[in-house]
C-alpha cells in the first residue's frame, strides 16, 4: 500500500537532506558569509519564502519557538537578502552531496523518478516545499537527487505539521515525542510539558502523514516505486 511505501521512504527522505544541515561545513560557510551560527539555518531554509516577516517563517517552520525564529531571522536578514541566503544554503547541500555520497548509484534514475513525483504534487499547505522547488536545480545527478529529496523532505514535514495540528497536538509536544533531543536547538526552554498522554494522538498524526505522503507516489507504477525505494535505501546506506 502507498502509506506503507511512504513509511518506508520516510527515513531516507528525512535523513539524507538533514545531513548537510548538521554538517559543520555548512555553518563554516555560514560564518564566512557573515551569519551567526543557526542564523544561517533559519535564513537559509526560510529564505525561499522571500522578504517576509519572521512570523511567516515561524508559521512555516511550525515546530520551532517563534521567538527564536524572529531573533535569528531579523539578525540574519541584515547579512543578506533571504533569497540569496536560500541559494547559499542550497549550495551547501549540493557540495555535501559531492563529498558524502557513494558513486556507484543510478542517480539519473532516482532524479527522474523524484522529478515526476514533484511535478505532479500539489503544494497546497506546504509553503517551504512550494518555495524550494522554485530554486535553480543543479545539473550534477547526485546533487540533483539531494536537491529534489529536500523538496520532498519539506513536503513531508508540512504534511506532518498539518496532521499534528489537525489532531489537536501542540507542536512542542509533538517534537518532544519524536525528537526530544532537538527541543533546545529548536529554541524551547525547560521545563517541558509531559507528553505521555499525547503519544496515541502523535501516532495517529504519523499514520495520517504516511497516508497523505503515500498519495504523491501514485504517479509511479509498482515497478518504479520498488526501484525508487531500492535506490534511495542504497543511497542512505552508503553515506560516508
């Protein structure tokens, strides 16, 4: 079933692009450009939205403390225009791809399949996805795969955020269930709320995310779905 496919692909889609966001080389580049630490993440990721108020960025990021986003967005926006920051951020993803992915993969095939998925997917309710796909795409196949994977990462993130909110969950509670170690990085301070009673609601939101995400792969036939899964898992396993 498509929701099972989406669940299986959640890890490569989520993990692979996040590698460059956690790479020290990304923030070294941000420092070279004049950003202060995570300001580059906030302005680089959110910069695809253009010249907007920090509240718009917070609305798109969903799980981050809005006060932290405002502080970093306003400070980082003085370094360079948001769109240029987004392009620099994307360039870090492309450079990471050149150094950390194994060579013996059919990247052209993966890029083509991902491109078809993206081209037929509605951006409704996914502003970062809608904005990311307006960035110029790299020509090198491995870089192109990662560029398109990040688009799907933003899409899945938006679908999960929508499911969390529709399920009546506080975004911080959802974050504490899924990745509690990220709460501080996302700008939240202790004491944190208890999350035990919300675990079932979070599981329901995750299932709803897989149902929604699964539909985007319907453009591929079964053979293509299997091939995409096989190749993405190969890429995921080969990161170095």
